[in-house]
């Protein structure tokens, strides 16, 4: 399996005088909906697509709730979710307060199964679409 990438030119943030460099930029090849995931999963077990949808929806409701309670959510070989944040520091430990915490973000650490799947990924440069030059004076009917 391969993931396609484009080439993008980027400057260095905060350093407009620095020369720009070219980087690969991953390109998605589409989207997969929850319904499509449920259909695939139901083909792999005895649950119907509707049963899988219910299970997936329940899991998607439970994970953020558990994170909001301060728990790490362990999903076996798939990986773990936890919360990460940024905080404003103070000089005195007695003045540390919860409202100094900002930018609360969920994080994911892939497990063995997830890492194995990603280890097989190859990258392929996306082919540029050919543009045909049209003569503006020639008209087609």
C-alpha cells in the first residue's frame, strides 16, 4: 500500500529572509465514513452492520468521556489515548491554579498492531495533472 504526496514550498516561520525549502505533503485519497467502517467490520465478525454502528458510536462516546475524567484509554495493541495540555508557569508553587492550563488536546500513542500496519506504508510521488495548452483564438463548437 502506498500514500501519495505532493511537493510544497515552505518558508521558515518567523524567518522570512531564510530560503524556502521543498517538502513532501501527504495527500489523502478519500474518506471513510463510520458506516463504511461498520460494514467492513461486520464482514469480519458475526455482528450486523447496524450492531457494529452501535458499537462504534458507543465507543466514540465513551473515549472522550473517559479522557474528561482524567483516564488514559487503553485499546490494546491498537494504542492508547490520553490528554496533553499547555500551561502558563508561575514562580511560586502555591500560586499554581487549574485556570493556568490551556490548549487541552487528545493524543494517541499507537500500539504494536497499529505500528506494524504503518511500517508497511510506502510513499509515492503524486503524478502532476497535465495541462493542455489551448489557443484562445481557436473555438470549438
